[in-house]
């Protein structure tokens, strides 16, 4: 899954009574600050009047604008901004460059006051917007702008995304439920349903080359595969090939798989390693048919470019203020601690292959969850430090994450607030990006 490119409408509002020559000097840098590999700038020109704002609106609509940046080159009244805001229904970002030094004692731009006037008007209209302050040559300003662009690109990508749901949630796993139409309304992601019989029918016809590549690659990266039941290995490889084939055919960005009990009791192999491996290939894989978990994985993947880790909270290390996160073996091998080993093994509880066992690599991490509770979606976010833990906590795949707040209190809040048992972990601090995404969706943000 890759970020879709967003089209960013840039409208620069100004008045010639101020230092207009300085504004013209800023224009190339302003455009450059908004140009990334996931954004394309549509320049609406310099705007002095509401009529000229209407001209920019026509351009943005014709070109399919996804986000409008209203940059205040100088002070201006709120009328042009109101025209833009009322005429085009896309996210809106106000930007005020820093006031430059003056040798005459007179304000050269007074841009900030213009943004203040516009913000007041937009708030009165009930029009949502965000604000960024700073000059286009300031790295902090560029970072703030591009974070907003990346949030917009992520939201756009998720609106276009499809999740393949294979089977239904296991009995009693209410936490893996979801509201299909509310998910479409809030996030935009659509769900395509497949039966486990569909998946196994495809597995029986799986490409032998894809199965062989799966086994050969994991054999080269793990220990112990020679000790496992060959038929079970072949079964997991075939399930992976089937998932990949359907994902490619249907354009799925993620899969959510009912991985038990049928895989163990009817199909004779574990889905674990297949789910972890397809995640490593860029199609996020959620186990236990957890659609909302898979959507969270997609969001993290779009922000970081790396796979995510879906896990349960199973214990607390009070001495190190750490949460122990664990799952049975369906996480990407690329997340393993490079100083440890990866074992090809049986699923810890059912004793059926193929699952992976390893301890997760150390580093800064973000934990998140798109949660559904009592008819509404919300987003849980926290951050911490995955510790360099060896050996692994228990059979399966585990990580010990030291939190910034008291680990016991954090677990109490998580449970008392009714959050689901699957937490989604990614490497890097993208907590502010996820918070901005929740804001863009209009849902509650809960920081643990």
C-alpha cells in the first residue's frame, strides 16, 4: 500500500499596501514547501478580492483539489478566505509566514492579523480549519505543513482502500466487530467479504512458485523449519499465496482473516506466518477477522512506510514500567530483534505450523487503535520505547514497551474505557499524525 498523491490548492492572499515585493520573493519557497512526492501544488495565484478568490475556486474544482492552503502574504480582510471556504468543501489550512524585520518601524506584512481575522470568520461559520505559522524557509514550518499534507494523503488513501474480510470474527470476540457503514462514513474504507471456503479453494490452485518463494525466504531467515510438519508448511504457504492472489486481483490494501478455529481444525495448518508475511509485502494483515485493527495498521503503514505489529496486552512489568505485548506468531519477520533469533515453529497453543517466534526489535514505537464502541468510532494513541529484550517473553512474538505514563494506570484506563484487546504497534513516533487523522475524521482522540 502506498500513499496516494493529493492535489493542494495554494491561494496567496495579499494587499499591495504592504511589502508586496517581499511577498513575491516568498512565493517560490511557499510552493516548494508544499511540494512532496505525495502532493502536487495547484497555484491559485495572488488573490486581492473575493472575485479573484472565485477564480481560484474554479481552478481548484476543475483540477480536483483535495486540500486548500490559504497563505496570508500580507494582512487582508476575511472576505476572500470566506469565499474560498464556502465554495469548496475540502480540508482548509491557514498559513501565516513570520513577520520579517523592519528598518522603517512599519509592519511589512501583518500577515498574522489577517489569519486571525479569517480564523474568526471561519469559526463563526462553523467551518473547520487548521493553522500553521512560520516562514517557508524555516524547517519547523515545512515540517508542520508537510505533516498536514501527509495526513491529508493518508486520509485520501484510506478512503480509496479496500479490506478483504475472510470469514467472520470468532465467537465471543466482540472486540473484532465493526460497523461497515459507519466505517465508510468516517474513514471511507470499504470491506469486501470472502468465505474461508473461497480462500481454501484458491489455496488449492496456488502458484507453486509463490509457495516455494514463501518457504525458501522464511527458511533463509529462521531456525527450525526442518523440524516442522511438511504438510503444515505447505498449507500455510498455500494460504499465503491465496491471500496474495486475491489481494492483487481485488486491489486489497489489507486483509482481516478468521485465523481460528477452522485453520487448525479443518485446514490442518496455521494462518499465522501467512498473515505476517503478507503484511511484510505491504498488504496489512489482521488476525481474528479484526477489520478495525487492519485499518489502524494501514494508517500506521502509510505514515511510516513500514509494517505494523498487531498484538494483545498480556502482562505488565512494573519494575520497567512496561507493557508486554504478545501474539501467537503472525507478525512480520522484519520487526524481529536483530540481536536475537527467529524460530519457525508451531502456533503455541494449537501446536500446528507455521508460526514465527521472536522478540521484537528495540526502538521508539507508537501504539494505536481505531476503536468502535457504542455506535461511534474513536482513536486511541500512546507512545513508548520497545526495549531490547532477550530472550523473548514467551512462545510466539512479543515486545516489551516502556510507557511514558504509569503502566498499570495506563492499562486500567485502556480496559475501563472499553478498548479492544488488539493494539497496533509501529516503529517511530507518529502519535501527532494519528491525532491529526482522528481530527480530520471528526472522531474522539483518547491518549493513554
